[in-house]
C-alpha cells in the first residue's frame, strides 16, 4: 500500500527521493520508470533514487511485493514514498 508523498526542492529536470517500507526501512530493488519511456532508475540498498523527468511526467514505482504506484510530477525536486 502506498502511504506518503513529500515534494520539495528545485533541481531542474530531476526527481530524487527515498523509498521505504511502512517501518521506514529502505525498499531497495524498487524500479522507478517515467511512464511511456525507457527512462528508469533502480532504488539502491539505501532506498535512494534519482531520475531525469519533467513536470507533468508520471513516475511508476514497481516493487515485486507491491502493486505498482503512479505519481504525476508537479515540480522538480524530492518525492519520498513508503509502501
């Protein structure tokens, strides 16, 4: 289940963030993809990711134990999520 999104920051053209489980542990192995493109990033052991994306793009978060989640980007910056 997707629980939380936090957006902030101003790094133009990029979205970064941390993906965690409901206990706050990094959810490594999550694949983050810009919907409709071949642009993607794999979340590392620390739960962090960075992906090149534009305003109004949709990020798709895929993890083998969770249903995919789609988030429309409202501004460049940080999107943290917990499943």
